C-alpha cells in the first residue's frame, strides 16, 4: 500500500504536469503554420508501442520533477510578494515538527503529506501552464495578448491554490506537533 501511495504522489506531482508540458511541445507546433501538421504528428506517433509509452512516461516524470523544483521557487516568490500568515503554536522548526509527527503521529503525517502533494502538483501545474502560454504566444499567430493574459491569470489562480495547500499543510503540521507535545507533557506530568 505504501508503494501505491508514492506512485500516486509521483503521478500527481511529476508525471501529469510533465506530460502536459511535453505533449504541448508536440501539439502546439502542429497548429503553427511553420510547424508540422496534425497529420504529421499522428503519423509520427501512430504505432507508439510499449517502449515509446514507457519513454514518454519517463520523460514526463523527469520533466515534471524539474517543473516541481522550479514550481516551488515560483511558489516561494509568490509567498514573498503576497505573504500568507501562518499560525505558529510552537517555536520548533518545520524539520523538527516533521520528525516528531512522522514518528509519533503517522495518521497526521499522512494528512500533511496529502496537502504537500496537492501543493507540489499545483505549483508544477502553474509553471507548466505559464510555459504553455508562452509557447502559444510564440507559435500561434492567432493567439492574442488577451489569450496570453487569460493563461497567466489561470496560472496565478492555480499558484494561489498551491499557496493555500501549503498553508494548510503547515497549519496541520503545527497543530499535530503541538497536540502531540501537549499530550506528552500531560502524560509525563510536566
């Protein structure tokens, strides 16, 4: 069951945004007058076998991993420009909280990690959407500035949602750590 959890994490956080970006590299140029036609793309991918499918998933995973790294930088930039208050019930750092919650409160840890999966997926998706938006602006002549602004706005909505998931993960981590340490103090009589 644990392996399935990590497989789903990888799928959501890496493979879907990476696959979306890689697919756009083939689909968008097909709609450009200078690029290949949709029939050329279909012909090139026509008899995609198991090896090509495996290579696509591998490339999507790797691309998504890179997107996740830069997506987190984008999220950090957003939170630097528009900070979101994060409650802090304890003076411990996040690393210490993660250690305690992971070891002593496994159910809460799984809950926090679910928020982190959604945060990583959303930040990666926001960056992929920005890349696709720029690619459309460059490749498609009928793509106007209004389309570009709409794409950036959609990316920002997804990025702000990633920030919300990040905030919820930190709140839940802080609350789980605080509740555990209080229960430990009550049991020890201190």
